[in-house]
C-alpha cells in the first residue's frame, strides 16, 4: 500500500499554521473574558495569571482536518470521524466549563466514561483486540468496558501531564510521532493522518506554550487532545475489521500512564479522608521540580524518557511475539527502575534537609 | 465561548453531511442503495450492472441483492436468472432457522442444480461431496438434511456456497489448465471456525483442523500431491514468510490449492499476496475501498496454477459479515463429472 505523503504533509502544515494563527486570537479572547489560570493553588508553578483557551484551536483543526479529508481525499474517510467530532465537541464544552468554573473530578470522570460508552455503540463497536504476542482475541462484549476505560484513561493521562509549560503538548507530540511511525510501517493510513494532525497542532501550540508559556491549553485542550489520542488508537483496522491494539500506544504513553497510576494510588491512600478527587502536587513533574531541576530541564527530561518509550513501542510493534513480550517486560522494568531511583533521590534529598 | 463552539460545530455539520451523503452514495460497498437510486431514476441497465459488480466484489451474505437482481433482470429481459434466485433462497435460508432453513436450502439446491451440467456423477465424487455437504449441514444447524438430498443437489449447495466456483469440466478457472484429478477445497474461516476446512484430492483429505492457511501442490500430469503445508498466518509474519517461500519454490505449472482455517489474514503480508498472485490469484474484494484478497475472519478457498496470468485462478470467499448477516464456509474446486471426463 502506498502512503499518501502529500496528504500527511498538507495536514501537518495546515494544522500547524492554523494553530499558530489561532492561538494568539484565543489568548486575546481569554484575557478579555478573564478565562485565566491564576497561580493561587499550591500545586500551580507559574507566577503570573496565564490565559486559557489555547487548546480551542486543536478542536478547530480537527474539524478542519475531517472536512479536508471528506472533500479532497474521501478514500481515507472513516465513519468514526463524525462520532469523534460530535463527542469531541462535548469534551471541549466540558473542558471549557472546567476552565471557567471548576468542575469536580468525579463528574468529569463519569461524563468521560459515559461518552466512552456512547462511542462504543456509535462507530467504535470493536470486539477484537490485538494480542500483544500476535494475532487477535475476540473479546466480545468485554469491549464495552475496555473502550470507555481506555478513552477515559488517556484523557486523564494527558490532563494530568498538563501541569507544566510545554509538557502535555510535547508529550502528545512525541506519542503522536511514535504512533505515526508505527502506523506508517503497518500501513494504517487513517491512523497516520490523525497522528499527523496531532503533531501539527501540538507543534503549533508549543510555539506559545513552551517555557515561558504565554498561553495554556486548559482543560478544553488537554481533554480534547487525550480524547483524540485515545479514540484514534482504537480505529486501527486489520483487514477491514477494527481491532483494539493497545500494546504499542500503552508503551508510547507509558509516562503519562505511570503518572496517572501513581496519582490514582495516592488518591486511594487519602480516599478515607474523603479526598479522592482532590488534586495534589505530587505528579512526576512536580517531584522532579522539587528535586531542584528547572522547568525546562523537567520538561526536556520527560520528553527524553517519552521518546525512549516511543522507540520501545516501535520495537514492540516490529518484532516477533516473544521478543515483543520481552520488550514490554523491559519497558515495564525500566519504568519501575525509574520510579525506584526517583524515590531514592527524594529520600537522599529529604535526609539532607 | 460556548456559542463559538456551537457555531463552529453547526458550520461543520452544514458542510460535512452533504459531502458525506454523496460519498456514502458512491462508496463501493454501498452498491445496493446506489443501484436502487439508479433504478428509481430510470437507469435500469446501469442499475443492474452496478448490482452485478457489487455482488461480484463483495459476495454479500444477505439475500436482498440477489433477490433484487433476479427481479430487475426478469423485468428487463422476461427471463429468469436461476443462480441468482438460488442464491436468494440460499441466503434467506442462512438467515432463517430450523425447518425454514432446511426447506429453503432444499429449494436453493433444487434451483441451482438446474444450472449444473447433466452428467452421470462418478461414484468417487459422491463420497467427498457428501462429506463437505454434511459438514455444511452441521455448521448451519440443519443436521443431516443436506445428506438426504441427491448428490447433484448437494453439489449445487457446495457450488452456491462458493459463488459458483466449482468447475464441472476439470478446468482450473481461466488458467487454461485442466486438472487430471477431482479437487474440492472448502474453507471454514469466519463463523465456521477451523472445523470446516478440507483439501480433497481424489477424495483424500490433505487439511487438518489447525488455525491458519493450508496449501498443497498437485502435479498437473499425474495428479499426485507433491507438497503440502500449514502456515499459521494469524500468529506471525514469520509464518507468512514461510508460506511465501513455499510458494516461491513451487515449480511452474504446479496446481496449488489453498484454504483458510479459522483465520489467516492478520499477518497476510504483501510478500505472501505477491506469492499467491503467481498462482493466478488476485485481490477481488474490497476492504475500506482498497482491493484485497480477503479480510479478517473471511472464509477463503482458492485453486490456481503456478505461473498462470493474474486473475485467472478460482477464488471463493465469504466475508465475516455483510450488512448485519454472518458469513459462511465456502467451497471451490474442479470436478470431472461424467464418466468420459467431459
């Protein structure tokens, strides 16, 4: 199968340019409407109020990309694009509501899971799951659980990583780049187009969001990016049948997932005090910052680890089943080792204090 | 700001839906509604052509396309299309249950058998035909109904299952080669799983019930099976590469018979597709608007000749599902029906 590299180039450059043009407009709107992030809470790192709404262009670029494909390259069109646009609109509205007047994490989670169920019945009714060691599993109706959990998981992973200048945008860019390369190799044209869109729009956003940031994507942007990343990894096609292929995206997204898992663990510990849905300042980027790294160093080190995981995902997708399993084990061990080292350094720092 | 999002989404809908409706209308797998549109607007010949193309490309496993084609054809020419009517009954039977299914299958067999050449069927053909028909009967939940039918009608059902891909004069598709022996190939991909896969040469079985792609090579002079292989193309690309080498090493002129058991598309590499094309096989179906040999959970059986021109082999396939209807096991083959071999 021949890849339409011209389409990829057009989608990338188009989304990049549109984002670069639109972000300042929405930044201006956010200032006018006073939709800004004030550095009041302890977990906030920035010192000055920074406008939100930088993520709205992601949504506009997505709608534009879908229309571009429909109008000029209908052979790459998918039935699932419209459900993505529709549910994505609700996600953006939910994010905007959260940016303007804080929405509780519980309500957000319930809504995300409900939207995942809606998506399952509307275009994402995938009952086959790619086996990490080769072939597929027929998971049947278990997919109704897997699909919403996967989508909500990625949405939250991206949202949690949005705590530092350029972090969420950069991580999504690296994840999209890794999945793009994997999809390129396995002839997944639609997946490639969606990843190129994500790369273009996040690259355009990073122009304004890399440290020192002049605009934040806000929950509207973070939730939407997570949503698109989650759903686009679900529409991989194998010989005409959609297959849930989670192994490679799970490795690519290992850092945000790890952060989410650790956050979940901390929340479980304080659940007895009724603080499960209370945000904290213990995310990986916060802890690295507390060790004395600068914002730029933290973000770049997270990029570096994420790129390494992307490479691991590429290996997982390209080697025979047994080796893929070994690569997955290796990736898990590398992550575990990283966590142990982080705890050890934190222990040393506390001891010095 | 919410208003801005609402306006953007409304604008998106205003452009998206008219374009999408046009795309859907012209999508290859939407041939039924496109043909109906053409027919309703007075383009009857074009509508029939579109319907025939769609049936040939997608082998739909629901009765409507066949019933509509039979009806339109009759209206246009005042002549019946027996195979089409038989296919209509056949798929109606697969959709039905119990006695309805049995009686419709019997009716389909009766109609299709009028299309078969009138010849004395050799005894050696009866046993393999009964074996395959009996299998289908079990898979389709009609018990031994098919075994109670005369052998010509059992043959008719087998022929219908593969979309008329059994030759009764010993020919192997359009390769120009005649087989010295009777060959029947049945694929139990998709819903039939792996328990309906057979490669019968002179009535002798060469397939098993393991998952993957079965292939045998038959000498075109002696009719002897010279090589056989089973490749779990579901499992890994290495298996696909092994099958590719198996096919590449086959001498020119060898007859190749292929059957999918359970699933063999997950690691169907382009290298393997190319190797199969050297036997005259060609991507004849469409998946996501792209030509394909077969897809996930498809049943697929084929008969070709090494070195034959592309698109000359016999191919039978059934999709996993079409328009909500489940796929089925398929049979193809070549038989020398009469005693004199005509």
